[in-house]
C-alpha cells in the first residue's frame, strides 16, 4: 500500500492524490460580481451542502498551487459578500470548463463561455440561465485555511432563494436525478456523469435496527460467493428468517433440487446455495435469498 505523508511530496502531487481519492465531488459553479460590476463565473469542486436549517453551502476557493495567487471569485465575495451557486449538468459541462481558464479580472466568463446571465432577485451576481438549479446566497463567513500554495479559503454561503427548473422535476415535484443529469469532478481531468446506470437506489431505514454482520450464521458471513454488499442486505434485516420462511424456501423446486443433488456434499451444497442467493439478491429478492441460505445452515450455527 502506498503511504503518503503530507509535506513529504510536492503539493501538486498531494493535491491530485486527494482529488482522486475524495471523488466524485459536486461542482459549485459560482457566479460573483466585482465592486465595479464585472461578472465572474468559476467552478469549484471543493463544495457541498452542510446544513438545511439554515440552508448552508460551503465551497473553497484555494490559492493556486503554481504561484500562490488567489482567484477573482475570492476577491469578489470578500468585497460584496454575495454569490449565486449554479449546478453543472452534462449539457453545459464543456462550457463550464471554459470558465476555469484564468481570464483577466475585467473579462466576463459569461461572454467567453456563451452563458446567458439572468438577473437575481435578492443578490447582485447573475444567475446562469442554462443551469437548472440556481441558489442566490449571502456569504456569512470566509475562513482562510493558510497562506501557502494550495491553501483553501472556505466560503460559507446561506441560501436565500433557490430557483429550480420544472424540467428536472418528477411527478412529486422532486428533483429527478436522471432528468437533472448532474456532473461531478474526480481527479485530474476526469468527471463523472450522475445519471443512467451510474444511479443506484439504496434504501436503508435508519430507525429499523438490523441484525448486523455479527449475527449472520458463520457459513453465510464467511461466504466465498457473496460480497460485502450482498451480505449487508441480509444484515439489514431485523431478524433471521423464521422457521416458516425457511420451510417455504426449502420447498422451492430449485432449492429442493440442490439439496437432493448435494445431499452428501455439504461444501458443494453451500456453494450452490450461495450462488443461487447471489442471483436472488441481484434480482431484488434478498428476503427469499436469506431464507434459501438458511436451508443450508446447521442448527448449531445460530
């Protein structure tokens, strides 16, 4: 395993290791305006939501690693204490990338990247019309994390007004991840598209106490077939399958056939049951998979 001590390697290299490991990261497409009224657009992937009441987003405008200078965004929020956070979708990701170019302060990235500025209602910076979600924010705090190259400046933003395009909403008026089609940043020049097969629905009730890995029978817990993700779905159940469920699983034609085929080969039976359980879990039937697995568990295991 590669072990890295911060400070022992160049900051530029450490920066890329950190970005490659902590990913994907949402992108804050920050719209600010200078005291002279010049608009600025810049993307930041050191960004996330940190509170909903009050609604607080935080992004970091880091000092440039190469020459230790700061960006126009930081100068603008220090002067005006206002910002609009726009989300970045697949449709505008290449335009967004143009805004990462170090244009001079007197140049508007809206013009250079072909974006349409929309007047905000509560703050002076413009919104990006092409972005389906725009958050008008006041800057409540700016926290410097250091003066060396690569040091961050945390910009704490309170959301005053949120604009959401109806085109990204579902029937329940909630944001549909496939419709919004967000982009996220990874290490180096890699990005991640958060839609299609990249979206996984994982529902885990926090108020139902699962039995956990430690309560799974050893032959299941130490499966050579099921992965940690498979076992976690079984460990989320609040109890082991009851006797009726196990009897019903044992009566299933496929399970009964496996028991007959491997009646004198307990290890082969476990392997076959675990392969069948894997198929059931992947098909969305973890309860049936659990019961089928339990047909091969000896009474002294639990």
